[in-house]
C-alpha cells in the first residue's frame, strides 16, 4: 500500500505509483526506468511531480538526489508555469512533504551558484 503525503506519492519499487493530482501514474515511468537501468532498487523518489529531468543521482546511502534548479525548469517546461509559480510549488508542497517520507527521503541539492539566502 502506498503512503500518501501532501502533494507527493511515496513508493518503493514493486508497487504501483499513484499520482494524487489526477489519478494517473504517467510521470513516474521515466524515473523508475532510469533508476532500475542504473541498478538501483528500493529508492524512494518523487512521483507527484516526478521532476524526471531533475533526478541527478543517488547518494551513498541510497537516497535519490534532485537538482533544485532543474526541478524549477521541469515545472516551467512540463506545466508551463512561471519561475515564481514553480518555486512556490516546490517550497510549499515538495520541500515541506520530505520529512513525512520517512527514512531515506530524497535529497534536494542546491547548486553552488544558487543561494537560498537571497
């Protein structure tokens, strides 16, 4: 059974992802295939939104790593949102939900060129 948290569906491999926004599992396939092709199993990753192009790697302890700037770009490209809308969505929905994902939740990486203190 899936554990639903605000705006994000958490899944382990072997379970079907369920997109709580529109009831479809359309975005998760690309991310799942990338992780499986690289030999990773049991990795928790974001599925609503999946931020497919923002997944940049896996940490030494088996956590998916996402690039914050690429997450913004993904929402702008896939959803047609402005920069401000994408940042607001990520900060309010995605970042606040991470602690509820339990152990080995994804890591959001900020490039050195990006300052969260601006």
